[in-house]
């Protein structure tokens, strides 16, 4: 069975809700998902999983959250090429540029990024469905 880590940071719960929808998609496709706060995840956990969905909202100025999420991303980024990776997160007032920048950064590091899903604030039904599809595609 495909084991998927859904690793996220969320300040006000929107990206956390997306993480739960991603996990639902994994389960519906027959996989097993662990939903993990980024502070509980490190490079030593990578080999426990077949695929990964990373979630982080737009913070700073179109940036990743810098206190908890980005340090873990910095640590694992060199070890992600060759693994199945998807990205998701919530934003509010801009147009999702942080996700474009995140994907570009990941691809420049040699990571093949599959799906990306962004949701304005709390994920609506369309975004929730996209999160489920993202999860299913990782199985
Ligand atoms: C400090 C801070 C910085 C933010 N920076 C951005 C930004 O650059 N672009 C944007 O579209 N939204 C920005 N937002 C809005 C959040 O991305 C948005 O509220 C999101 O839904 C939060 O997700 P969460 O509930 O998972 O924490 C920012 C919010 C905070 C608190």
C-alpha cells in the first residue's frame, strides 16, 4: 500500500483543512496518509513514505513560512529529487505567486513537482476537490 506523508504548516487552519482533504483523497484511492505538522517532520522521516504532499500558506511577502516550515524544507529539499512530491497551500490577498515561486525553487533543486493546489482562504468545494485529487494522484 502506498504510504503518503501530508506535511504542513498552518497559522489559522486553512492549509490544515487542505491537508485533511489531501489525506481523504489518499484514502479514497486506497493509500494510507499520515497528516503531520512540519515541526514533527524531518529528513529522517523521508524513507518511511512513498510520496509527499507539502502544504504551506503564502506568508511574508509571497514567501514560505520562515520560522518552522522553511527550515524543514531547506533540510529536506536536497533529498526530494526522485521522490513523488506535490505542493499545496492557502493564500489571501495576492494571486498565488508564492506557489509559483515555491514550485520554481523546487524544480531548480531537481524535484519533479506533480500537482499544486492553492486555495483562497478556507478551501471551498472546488479547492477541496482539487486537494482530494492531488492526494489520489500520489497513491
Ligand atoms: C504574516 C502574514 C503574511 C502573509 N503574506 C501573504 C502574501 O504574501 N500573499 C497572500 O496572498 N497572502 C498572505 N497572507 C495571507 C495568508 O496566506 C492567508 O490568510 C492564508 O489563508 C493563511 O493560511 P493558514 O490558515 O493555513 O495559516 C499572509 C498572512 C500573514 C499572517
